[in-house]
């Protein structure tokens, strides 16, 4: 972030801490996309993600006085967002996350016909320009929701939001080593899930997986 | 395959994020160039990351700005908290500070009460503490206490002799002095004024001059302060 933008943000934060709603709303405008994205990728439902986003900003406004301006506001805000998301997930999912070994047919919503239609699209996709079909997006989203919460948060913050390990460590209040291992395990687990649906993966991606 | 260990998924993953330490990086480069297994694993991981990066940014359904007319009261109503955040914060900090001090004072009292019992043995009265006057546990010393008949009474805990000199503004209720159940029959010597404090005569459980009093008061203070600290602990989002 440019220096002036950071200074602007510090000013907005200070004003928000004194109860200035308009200043806080400037922060909302700046970060609502990030918060909504995290909530949606965490939870998979747009309406719920919207609720969680609103709750996050309400909670953040209330908690502004306890934000010590030294650290990153984004990390602090995303901490609230991921906490809210995890709380919501835990309230609605009492059962432990399925292990990959126990994936049943009901977890694979795509019939062979649906899959073959995707294969026939003939998209020869370059890794750098991967445009994902709706179905593939849905599978990735499902794969994210299969991750244990701590790995899910880490992967989403890193690979969806682009936070650095350091910032993720602040957001999750853990160490760099923990961040690294959660990201790694999350990616591996997600990869394994995607391989169960390898037919959905774009062209040259599938070639590699066939080697296994 | 060489005898080297393969690269861990943590290392492969961190490599993709440029998070390897220089040492790790050196080992990584050396190993990777000759290890097909790790090259494959790396490619697999990279693929997954690319897919994640390719996920589109979801469209915002609406703006989440708070209404500018929102009053703290409205937010209070919408959320479980009840006090304006700032005031609550200050109140909380004050409560915590007071509770912390109370913990310390409580512990001091308890310790002095316990130590007094240690020193006490059979003979004297209470030991000196920072909060109680200095006693000379001399038996039958009635010097200076002759002015006040009550000084001869066996009241090891009561600090009646300072009443004679009355150095401080404390209860001149010499007439209220009464013997305490304490067994040690000591009269208070005329103590120097320094440290003379005159609390009203209290039952031993509350009398700060007595070890039992300090002990119980200290315990009470400790209990209350711990409750205070627990109640004012930061309830903000615990993280898993």
C-alpha cells in the first residue's frame, strides 16, 4: 500500500475509534470485498457470507477502541472475519469433516454425462490463463469446505486473498511455522480432493494427474 | 533416488510462496534438480495453487457500510455488548488494575498472617507487618499504659497503646477495648508512634492487627480480586 494510503488509513482508523461512522464506512468500502470473499470461500453460501460480512463490520466498529494501530488493520479485520466464519461453521456443522477416505457417492454430485460434457469443451487451458468453468469452481469451493477450519483459513488467506505468511500469522495469532504447515496440508488435501474429480480439471492439468 | 530425504510438503509449499530460509533454499535447489519424485510433487502443488488463484473474485451482493445515523445504542442493540465500547474499555481497565492491586494486597495479608503464626509460637503478639504497627511482645510491660487502664487488658491484637499517644486520627474508643480470645496474655508496650495505627476494635477475624484477621481479610481480598479479574478478562474472540 502506498505511504499516503497507509496514512489515510491510520487517520480513518483513529476517527473510527472515536465513533466516527463515516470514517469507518470508508474502511468498510475499502475492505468489504476482502471480507466478503473470505466469508464466502469459508462458508460456501452467499447469503450466509453476506450476514457474516455485516456481523464482521459491526463487531469491528464496536471493537475499534481495542485495535492498537501499530499492526495491520487488514489483518485485524480479517481475524474478525475468519473468526466469525469459523463460529458460524461450527454452529451449523456439528459433525467432523469427512476424511478423504470416506468420500461417498453423495459427495460427488456430478454424473458421468456431466463430466464428459466438460471434457468435450476442448479447452486447452494454459496454467497461467486458467479460466475455470462454473462446475470446476464449485468443486474447488466444495474442496475448500472439506478442509479442517484452520487449514481452510490459512489456504484462503494465502491463495485467495494473497496475504503473506507474516500477515496470516498475525491474523490467526500463530507462528510462521504453523502457518506454513497449515497451508501445505490444506493444499495437499485440496489437491487430493480435486483428483477425485480429475475429469473436471482443465486439459493439460489432467495429463499430469494421469501419471499417478 | 539418492539417500537424501525427500523434500517435505511444507518445504515444497513454502517454496511456492518464496518462504524458504536461505539454508532450506540451498538444500531445496540441490535436491530438486535430481529428484523426479519431488519435481512431480512440486508440480502437483503448483497446479493446486494456480487453480486457487484462478478462482474469480465473488461479486458483492450489496454495500456493507453502516448507516451513518447509527447510534452506539443501535449497535449495542444489534450486538451482545451493552456499554459504549470506549467507556467499557476504560472501566474494564480500571477494574483490572484495582483487582490486580487487590490480589497483591490480599497476598501480603495472607503471608503476614501466616508468618505471624510461624513467629508467634507461644509468646508475643502479632509480628510487625507493613500494615500494622510494631509490637513489642513483652509481657507485663505496662509502661506508659498506665494512663489508660485498658492497656493492661490482655488484648494482643488491639492496638490500644497508640491511643494514649493518639498520633493518628483514629478511633479514640479506648473504652471499647475488650479482651480477645487470643491466649497470649500480653499487654501492649508503649510503642513508638511510628507505624501506630488505630483501627477500631474488631473481632479477630477482621482485625488487621491479628494474624488471623489479616489471613482472613487477605483471603477475602484475594477471592474478590480473582473474581474481578475473571469477570473483566478479555472476552474478545478466542481463536482456534
